[in-house]
C-alpha cells in the first residue's frame, strides 16, 4: 500500500524551503487501528509526510541544477521529536528547510505544525538515485502535479 501524506504543496522554493498541507481525516484507514476509540495519526506517518515534502524539495533543487533524472529516497530520520497528538480534523502544516543537496544526496529539516504548534520535527537525509523506468517517472510527475496544481497534468 502506498500512502500519499501530502494533500497539497503550497510553496516550493528550492533550495530553501517547501510548505505543504495534510488534513487528517477520520476516513484515513490507519486510524481504524491506531487506536480504536481514540484515533491518532501515527508519528511514523507524520515523518513520512515530511519526507515526501522534503524529497520534492531536494529533487527540485537538483532539477534547477540540470539533474531531472534523480529521485530522492529517504535514508534516515534523525532527532525526531513528537510534541503533540494529531487527531482527525487536524490540518497539519508541513515545512521543510533545505540544508544540503548534491547529486549524491540531500538533507532537510522538517517541522509539522497544527494550529501553529509544533507537533513533530526531524532532520531527514536522502539518497538520490537515477531513475530510468518511464512508468516510475510518469507516476512521480503525476504526484507532483497533483500536489502542486490539484490535477495530474501541469496547467
């Protein structure tokens, strides 16, 4: 199963930062078991949302340098802290701040907030790998267009 944990990218400013939104909905399948009667968004999925946004930022940074064939893969999440629970109905504001990006990899600082309060934060490190499979490239572009423009094709 693939989780898309970004609803929208609201700002993409490579190499400095990216902003995004994830609304935690009661219909999310992971809430059925986490926890029955007290639904809470798992911290690992908050990190995954930050990683998806951070990967977009790192990839956009390399695209600006002429490398559009690289895909960011999460290697590690360091200094992860969870400060507050995220519940159904919460609008999670995601922010990633670029720290480093080369053809070998990148690093971002990720912060998730609800109502201005930090709910999670971490330093995320990525490897960059060359992608040649046309289906993978096409699917990644669909996700990016959906996150940026709300449709699967660029306007």
